[in-house]
């Protein structure tokens, strides 16, 4: 059979004797969207010469769904849409069979249908929209960013995936390389202060940009970044400030501002005084938040000595000019007029420190502050508490003498320090106000009971020993005595049958188990109340409860399970015991299988066969095993010491010198063979024959094995009888042997009763 789509010069029809097809024929079909079926090609065999009884069959990828074959003519049609981007190639197999018998008339022939690409996918900007940036005033050709478009069409066939880039919007400011898609600056002198952001529309077109190609677009937002190309500029050329003579040192006397059209670090400036009289009296600093210049006093003013000052100031950019390399700056003048003023009262101290006990009564005098008017008039002073610093109104102050009293109870554990501000105001001029900070320390008393440092949850191993440490307990106390804490612990139930405590001499205790009979089946959780007392005046105490859970642990004491359900099994055994029993059963089964196998492979089966004896069917069964002579079922070398150097020591069998006399033939009775008597005689002879194996033998065993870490389990090493054997040591071997110990203990108690 010959595929008839685009036949090549090398195609030929093989003879009917060979019944061959043309192999590896390829059909090429452009992808299409339907809906009408399209002819892919035609298959033909040399048997199809007026033969109406042949049938063409198609199998393989898409056969019967995507591709269909006319069973009479061999025409192959594509029935559904073909998309190269989904699948570019299909492998199918054609077969010619007899229509009646369905038997193949020729070998199957494999061929390939290749889907050829057409330009049916537009370019796409997967990562768009894009953002890019470039410094303002950049040179023409400076790179901004790069965009990338992809085309799902075949890049190696035609120009379907050959892309060309262009700008639809964004001229004349930017350009794009039509091949690399790099966006560049196309206009010099772009100023961020004039326009900061540009929207550029980029198009990618396939087919190399020719007519009929598909296209896709994306947007690129280009931002001009700032450079320092603008100097600072004062809002006024000259400033005038009136400053009272009582202005404090470091207090602001006025503000100046130099604006900069740049942003960020390029807009930051520093201020300095470069001229004027008495420059050491003033300084100007920069406000980091507002970029203002703050004029401050370095020395006190005196209206009677000097009533005005003139200063020259400059504002200078922190960053240098990126074009000229020199700094940008601006200059202004300041005139300062000193104003005569009534000075406020002056406190004897700028900060007062008082202390009071937390149990002090209401209206207790904590301390007193004092202020004096230094003016000639010596006005009286009134005292007030700034309630912004005492929102809870815990303190009061006498307006006349400045005594501070307690208004509400104090709690050192809530606030140890209270910082309030007290103001002093002249009676004659209420605008004259001075302030002082009063720090009040709350002294501690013993008013809090100690308690556990954390919520403890202890775990107790079932296989633990009496006296084992279950949990270490420590306590904390909100109070803070000067000598430090000393805690005393005791159990609420003094004679607790299960637990006791031990003082660790470091303000902590250890909880100990009194016995080793804890069982999850009996009780899963214990609640242990512990009383903790401090040594304050008066002593304070509290009762805290320790939760202790009984768990199953490994031999190393690692907690494995704390659930009763996981421990109790239907037969009353632990999981470890069940596993051990199953292992023993499997081992016994293996030994039985080996023993049966050895018996079936004996070297010399003992069968009596006498040509003159009619009782040939009588077989002698004395298979007791070969004894020490039977060594074929195992390697005797495994019993040797693996660490030794002597190697294998052979056995030494000793055959007896005694020769056994041959037995007389057994005669049958008049009524035939007496089978029972015959067997008994043969058994008696075999049991008393000293020349038959097994012989007495000597076998030297140079190695008796390494010892077990658990020691010997055999009772042969003790001279005591079973009734005298003590099995308490089984409890110390862990949870897997605990059940065994209980069983033996029960047995011993039964014997005693």
C-alpha cells in the first residue's frame, strides 16, 4: 500500500510477495480551523486492483477523532481544527485487512502528518505594561528600558514570528530600536520640573513588519528622575524677628525658608551665618522635616545692653551641582529686635525627685517644689500640675506653698515611676509661667503573692523509678524586695501518697515520684496543688496546681505516648509485646520450614529392597536425623568466632569398633506377612545397633557468641528453683518487659497462696 500525498521520486511499490508499504511517508498539512473536512492524502495498495473485498484501517494519534480514512478508497481527511501550537505532528499507522475475515493483507505501515504553521498568533507583551526611568537632562540616545514581545507561531518557518518594534505614541521624546526593542531618549533637555511622566505606546508586528502581519501593543510609563539642577531660593531677601530678652538658650527665635524645585536629597539645604554683629550669640540649624532654617540663641539676651542685631545667612545645597560641580546657594539678611519682657518665676531646681510607698494613704505629702519671681516686682507665685502629664489625676499640689500630695492609691507593680510637670505662674502676670519636672518613685511593699513562673505540665513515665525528678518548679513575685526573693514551697496535702518535693536551694523545687506503680489504665492525670510563700512582711502565699500526665516512655526515658487508648489493646498487651510475640511466631515458622526441608534432602534414604523378598513395599522408617553427622543443612563455620584467626575446626567422629552381626532373614508366617511384628523387630534392631549413625563425636566450638546487653534470660545460671527466682528486675528493663514481670509476679503470688 502506497501513501499518495506528495509522492517522492524514491517511492516505489513492493512486490505482492513481500506485501510491503512505503515506510515513514510524511504528509504536510497547514493548520486550519474547519469546519469542512480537508483531504490530507490517499493511501493505496497494489492489492487494490478491482478488489472490492479490501478495507483500509487507520490507527494512532487522532485516528477516528481528528483524522478519518475512507475504508474503500484510502482517502484520509482531517475532521477537526488543527493547531500547530497545540500539536505539531501526528504519527499514525495504516492497515489493509480483508473485509470479510478482518485478517491483515499487508504489514502495517507507519506515516507522519506534520502540521505546517500559518501566521495565526499575534505578538504579545507578556510582562507589560512596563515602567522605566531616566534622569532628566539626559543625552539623546540614553537607554530607558527594554520591552519584549513573544509570538506563538513557528520561529523557524517563514516570517510568522519575526517581530519589528515601533512607537505609536511618545514622539518626539523617545525612540525604539525596531529589532532589540530598547527604548532611548530622542529629545535633549527634558526637564523634570516641567514634566515628570510620559506615556509611550509600543507596537510589535510580525511578518517582519510587512503588510498582512499581526500586531500587539503595550504601554511604557517613563519617569524622569531628578538631578540637582536648581538652586535653593529664600522666600524673602530680608527677614525681621522680634525676640524677647528672656528667650531661653537653644530656644527658636525665628524661621527662614529656602525653597528648591528639586526633590529628595537634591532639595536638601544647610543654613549658616556668614556675617553680622555678635554672631556668637545666635546659630541657625536645619529642620530635618520641613527644611526650614531655625534661628536659636547660644547666649542670653539683655535688652538693657543691646536692643537689635543684624545677621547675614546663606542656604547651600547638600549635594553638589551635577553639571558644573559647584554647590548651589542663596543669601539673605536677618534683623533681630530684642524686646523687653517680664521674666517668669525660676524654680530652685529644674528636676525634683521624691519617693512614696505604694500603700501610702490619700493626702499624704510627697514633697514640695519652690519657685521665685526674680523681677523687681517680686510677684507672688501660684503652683499647678500640668494634667497632660497626670491624666489619671493621681497627685494634687497646693497652689500657694507647692506641696505635692497623693490623690489616688498607687501600685508599684503597675507603674514604678510617675513623671509630672509642675508650673509656676506669677499672680500679677499669668503669662509668666515656668515649668519643672517632678519624678516620683513608688516604693515597694509586699502585697503580691508568689506564683508559678509558667503553666507547668509534667510527664511521668510508667517505667520510672521511685525518686525520679518529674518537674522542676520555680516561682515569680511581682514584688521586688531589696534583699531579693526567697520562696518556700509545700504540698497542700502534706502526706501525698504519690509525690513529694525537694528544695533545690535556688528558689526552685523538684517534684519527685514516690513509687513506680503509676499506670495509665488506673489514672491518666494527677493534679498536684503546691503552696508557694514568700518571706515578706507580711508573708504572702498562693496555691498553684501542677498537672502531671502518665505516659509510656522508652528505656531512655523519652516520652512515646500519653494516650490510654494507644496503650490498652484488646488482649491486654502493649504494642511492643505484640510485636515481640509475632516475631517469635515467625521465627518458629521459619525453623519448622527449614527442618522439613532438611528431612526431604537426606543423602541416603533407608529403603529395604530385596529382589528375593516379596515384601518390597515394606520401608524402614528410622529417620531421627543425622545427629552430629548431619551438617549439610547449615554451615558449621557460622558457629566459629568471627574475630578468631584459627578458621574452621573440623569435627572428629569416632566410629565404634564393635561389629554388629547381620540379622537373620525374617520368615513370614503361614498366613503371610505380619507387618506389626516386622516393624517392631526392625525398630528394636535399629535402636540396639552400635554401628549405625549417629556416632559419638567431638565438636570444638571456639566461640560462644557475644553477650547481650540485657544479660542472660536463662534460669540455668542460678541454683535457685523457679519458685525462688525473683523477677523484679524485669520491671527495670522498660515497658516491653513490664507485662512479663507482672505475669511472673502473679504466678509467684499464686504459688505462695
